């Protein structure tokens, strides 16, 4: 009986099939023309989780005369799910709530808008290289989210018997995203969003 052999690489780090880790990420929100502090126009915020990066395309079902034994299907409208960001409540950091207040000014027409800002923002979400072996880290994948704005802000329950941190969640509506991924693993090969 003949035996078969295989050749193995000495380290899993060289495998191109090793998937990216989901726990090393960075979020940047670009508030163009915002009433927020100008030094914070490009906010690099720490979030515990980002969820809702998905797109769904409706299916339009129709029948054609003479071929009506089966239905035919074609793509309809596409919709992007809302994105939810979660993080701990941090003293002195009220940028998220200030962003929501901009939306109130537009909805209620209460003024305070000199006409040079928009409550919509561009958000970049970067997936970072792991393991980190150098001082700088490459972006291995990224999503640029267009025209996002807060639809809700929620705070965690207050419980005197709990042993945790106070959380806040923000849900963003948006008009779509673009996605890029690096061609290879390792330092030096990364992506940049437009």
C-alpha cells in the first residue's frame, strides 16, 4: 500500500487562507462643516462593536406571456441596513450627542445653523493587521460609509447590582458603503479609502 505525503509550511502566518481577525478595528467619523470643535472634525473613536454592515437586494418576480409555467426573477431596489456602534460611556466625550443635536436643529428649524454644516457624515471603518509586528499597522480591509446620520442613541440599563460599564449605542442610517480589501497579508500591503 503506497503512502501519500504532503508538504507543510513551518508557520500558519504564511498561509494566505488565514482569515482576518475581527477584533482589531478603528472607526473614523468625518463631520464636514460641523459645529463641533474644528480639531475634532476627523474623529477617531473607540467602539466595542460595529454591526449592520450588510446590503440586501429585493427580488422582482414576474411572468412572461407564453413562458408562464415558471417565474422569472430580476434584481429590484437595494437597501443598506442601519449600522449600530457600541461603546462605553466616557466622561468629557459628548461628540455623539452634539451630532444628534445638529439633527434636531435641522428638523425643528430652531436656527443655529449658519448654513455651512450638514448633519450627514462620512464614516471610515478599518480592519487592522494582526498580529502587529511593527510600530505602524496596515489597514487590511475598510468600509467607507456615505451620508450617515444618527437615528437613535440608547444607553444601557442602570443597575446597582451589576458589575459592568455603562454602554451607549448609536444607530446610523446611511446611503451605502464602499469596501476594499488588501491583496496580501503582512506589513507593507494595505489599503486606503478614497
